[in-house]
C-alpha cells in the first residue's frame, strides 16, 4: 500500500514519503502546518488512494481520550433498572463504541483521522499513548480487551495551538506541511480551477504572495483562502487588468476572501494612506 497523491490532491514528494514511511513503520503520522494547508484533506485522500474506509474523530476543547475508546452510560442503565427493563442484564447495551474501537474492530484496514489533536486538553494525547502504541485497550465494565483486527493507518493533525508531549511525539512519524511555493500552488489551482487564464493567475498569485509576506500581518491567508479568492475572481469575470492596484488602494479586489480580521484590513489601509501622503 503506497500513497502517490491523487488527481484531486497535489502531494509533494516529501509528503508522500512521510505518509508511506508512517504506513511502513505502523506509526501514527502527525501532520502539522498552517490552517488551510490540506492536513485534514490529506487523510481523506490517503483513504481514497488506498481504497480504505475512513473514520474521522474531530477533536474539540471538551473532548476526552476515553470518548475515543468507549463511553459507559450508567445513567441510562440506572433509569432502565428502575423501570424493570430487561436490557439492564447486559452491560453491553449501555456501552457506546468510540472511534478507536470502530477502527480496531473493522474487518479491513481503515484510515483513522484524529483531527486537530491540539484543541483538547494537554493530557489528551498522553491518555492515548498506550492505545495507539499497542493498538488495544481494556473495557472495564465487560472485562474484555479490544485489539485491532487490522492495524489502522492513523493520521493526526495539529494546528500548533499548543505543544504536544514528548512521549506522544516519540510514537509518531512527524511531517510539517510547508506553505506551497508558487509552482506548487499553480498545480493546486489547476486541480480546483482548471483553465484559469495565465495573465490572471500570475497577477492574482503575485498579489496573494505580496499580501502573505506583508510585515505585521496578524493572519496570513492560506491555500484554501486563495482558492476561494480565485473562485470569486472567476465568478466576477475579472481579468489581470481589473486586479491592478495603485497607491490609493493597497487592498486587493474582493479582499474579504483573503483578510479575515479588521487589524489586517487597517494595516493595508494605513499603507495606502502613507503612500498617498508621500506622493
């Protein structure tokens, strides 16, 4: 099973190497990078390319590691016992299987995505160390041990919102998705918006990188945002001439697709003001 990218996902050589190395080592692949660089989509594309089902666990700030294993609904069992329901005689009726359990019992190899692991409490990754390492866990209520029938391909994403524990990092194969250069970004655009006129694409990408590289920018626009921006430019039937800027207006056309907070908008407005003043 080797990943080579797909028709709808441009994967660099170092990224495909990282995926295949993690599969060979049977280690979780920890993928970091700016938001919008395709970390979550990578897992979907790996599943598609390898013909494997995908199980997705979206981590939130309130998510606990135990939820990925199973949850025991003691309240429902107590209520049913008071009502004389015969279901109370089998504790399994009150155990809800988590995403790891689903992945472990699958009858074929699956891709398990643990998305945005850094959103949860700092103890969250530590609480999954043994389960991800040994690919098994114990269910105390039933006394059974759940072992992976087929070891899943585990892909874990992080937006770098907080540091992950060293013990967790040691068990992962790590890859950082760099922001694509212009050549790679052109290939990505071609996948999503084939046939964009060369002049428009060149002007748009030049402006996009100028925005990203502007000192003092609070949030740099991402790959997904430049794709949205190009979609708007195409929908408005704009050409390269329409995108030309002058000193009076430092903001690109339809900048709301690129700049997502008022500080960055004000930054470009100040640049335009200073340019007009210095003329």
